[in-house]
C-alpha cells in the first residue's frame, strides 16, 4: 500500500488537541495573577490607572466580570489591564498556526465599543517567565484584519529560539482608548514535524500463517523561520493497528527513518503518530500519518471435526464434555486452526449462538454442557478464516420433568382392568417413538411386579397416549400403578397406586335336568349364587340370575329365563328346549361392587 495521508498540528490538523502544556499553562496563569505594574514595561503612568478596586471581581465560574467603563484617558499614557474591563479595548493572542510550515501569528482584538474601531495593534514577545524589565525579543506592528475580530500578522513571526513565549499586546481604538495587556497570552514557537513518508508492507501470501506487517516511515523537521527541512533523529513514533487497537513504538535513526513490525489480526490499516514528550512539547509540533485503505488477507475455508461421539450420554446431575477440532484448508490439506473463537448454540445458550472460547495451539476445543438437548458448534468468521458449517451433537443427561397426566385405572364387571393415560416429557412434550410404560401389580400395595408392558403412541393412539388391558388371578383386584423407567434424557417417574376391588361371585349348579331332550321338553336349572368375603363364600340373596342358550351352529346367545335368588342365594330356572345347543346360568352385576360369574356350560341335544 503506497497511498499515504500525512498531517501536522495547525488549521488542518487531523486530531485537534490543546497545544499549551501543563507547565506553560501554569506559567500563563501565574502571569495573569501578577499586578499589572509588575508585568508592564516602563511607561508614563495613566492619569486614570485601572486597579483591582476599579475592576469587577470574578464571578462564580472564575471568569472576569465586566465593570463600568472608566473616564476617557484624555490622550495620556496607556491603561494597563490584567482582566477585561467594560468600555475598554481588549485582545488575546491565539496559538501559532503552522499552515504552509510558517509561523503565522493571530490576535483576537475588540474595541471599546459604541461603534469604536481598533486602529492600532502591537504584539511584543518575551521569553516565558522573563523578568518584567526584559526587552522584547520581537515586536510585531503590522497586522491585517481577517474576520470576526481576528487580526493576522502580515508576515510570519521569526523568534530567536524554539520554546514558549509570553505575548504582551497594545490595543488602541478611534475613541482614544489605549490599553496595554502585559499577559496577552502564551505561544509556542516550534519546529514543524512531518511524516515525509509512511508505508506498510504485508507478505505476498498474507494469510493465517503469514501475518507479520512491516511499517516504514521518516520524520522531518521544518524551521518555520527559514523553511529549512532536516531529518528528525531520536524521535519516538507510535504505530497503531487501527483495526485491532494494538500498537508498537519505534525510534527514528540519524536520517529520521524508522521501521517496526507487528502481527495483524486480520485486515490491517496502521497509522503513525509523533507526540512530543514533555521536554519537547514547547519546541516541536505533533504529527500524524495514516493509510487510506487497509490490506486484507486471504481467507481460508474451515470445518468443525468433533472428536466426541455425536451422542454423548452422562448420568443425571453430571456434565457432558463435547470435544472437537477447528480445522482450516491450506491447499488440499486440513490443518488445525489454533487460537480460533468457536460458538455454541442449544438449550444451554437459550438457542442463541454464544461465544464459548478459543481453540488451543492444536485447534482443539472442549465445551462443558450441563443441560440435555441438541447442540450445534461452529467457529467464528475472521478476516483469515471463513465461518465453518455448524456441526450437530446431542447431549443426553437424564433430568426431571416426566409425568403422567389424565391417568385412569379401573376394572369392569368381568374382572378386566383398563389402564389409560398420557406420558409427557417436560417441554419436549411427546416421548420418542418406542417409549414404553410398565404396568405394575401388588396384592398388598408393598411388593410390586410388572404385570404388563405397553407402548406409548402405538397405532390408533395419540403420540403421548397409552392404553392397556390387564387381569391378575382371573380379575384385576389389587393395587395397580404405572411406571416410566426413564431414558437417556429423562429420569424415571412412577404414578400413585390405585386399589381396584370388586367382590367376586360364583354360581353353583346350573346344569340342566337332562342333556338329551325331546323337542319342546322343559329343562330345569337350579343352584345357588355366592359372593366372597375375606376368602370365604357366602350366599348372595336377592340377586338376579339369567338363563342363556346358544343354538348349535349359532354365535348368538339368547336370554331364556330370569330368576331372583332367595335369602339363601338359591335359584330355580326352566325353559323349553326346541333345538340342540349350549346352556348356562349367569350373573351380571348391576353395580360397580361385584364381578360377573357364570355356571358351567352344558350341551343339550334335542331329538
């Protein structure tokens, strides 16, 4: 890159700054605080001298207040002022302007007012802190008005030595006022510092592996009085990498040149700065150089290569560790990308891409993950490296949150148990395909065993729904519960147990009076209906029993007769036999407290 932009302090300086140093400012304030007569040259006393008692005091901000105008001086000697007074002229010098490398001097001057015009302006230069009776080293009387109360010396000032000077000013206007300002300001007469050259050089193969940038430059000194240009040896130059904020310092050689180097973090655009040190701040200007365009490196494709399994399983409460390597393509080979930023996205990051750290010197990374879920890893794009495609990984850490909802455990009159419900897994909702639920039974509510296994979301059911028919020992009496045994992502959960109880019944007898009957022969059936209590059978009186018949070759049962048991549970039923077929006596519970029962089934042949 060869385009160079250079600047020094002055009207066109790139970085405006206050050029009066702390020590100079202190001296200047000290001179302002001295009595006027101590700073003034020997002169004829004014017939109406302005003293501290005659001038307004400072206001709360410290600025001089404006008092009443004094009486006209009547053509006698000048009034000496150390602060601005209403009705009298005033002036203040400005810092020297080094436009075109010459010491251009300016003064801001005001008349006494009421239409008055400044007619005369004189500036006298004294070495800073010189005694009051010291003769001026330069007196300037030729000024040209520019604008806005600004007057400019018609020729550049030339002072005997570089350094700080006190400026005394004399102002006269056409109303007859003549004012001397012994502390009209402080200026610095300085050598003008320039970057005569400034370049940065990047490697021809500027990339991830070749990033050392070399900066060359040179400083010169220009004498503002003679215009003579010379090298500036021994100067300290700061070189800044404007894209990363890093910096280097270099010292100019005898010929004013300097060279330094720095590692680029990507596209690089440097700037050079010479800032005078304390002892040089009165004698040298500030200088600055910058490059208009950055140099950009070649970017390389990257990829993430996971070294941990695509599915990581750890116990509940543990932390999973995802490992991998960020690699970059150099030519046809994949090489590690050391000290590269990598990002993580997933449940642990709120699904946002979060920077997780830097790869080590071998391009490897390690990410601790304490929350189960699907994650993605990628590296961040830089000027050297393109962003890699995201690589996915699944972390399994069993966590709480599985629950049974809408659970129903019931038993019908035939002794068949029906267990139904929904299994949800936290925010994930439906469990994965193939998830099973254990149906467990206990006779006493303490000792449990698995009675059945059912699959959640099987055909015909919702994705989180399960349904199971169960029977234990001929009926569903006992304690029942469902249990999810857990998986890689969710901890086990067991529902509250439900006690199912219906009183068993049985029918004794129920055999027909004959098994070989004539057409329309009457068949008689008798026996008793019993119910169980504490393991003992007792008569079940005042209950309805029914006689059922199924003709041979048919699948339909027909109700043939109904009877009510007596107090001893005895029943008696009869019906005509018209066809060969099967007969039995049955009890059907009319409530939810008993189980159904049937007698033996008997085949009767009709001739």
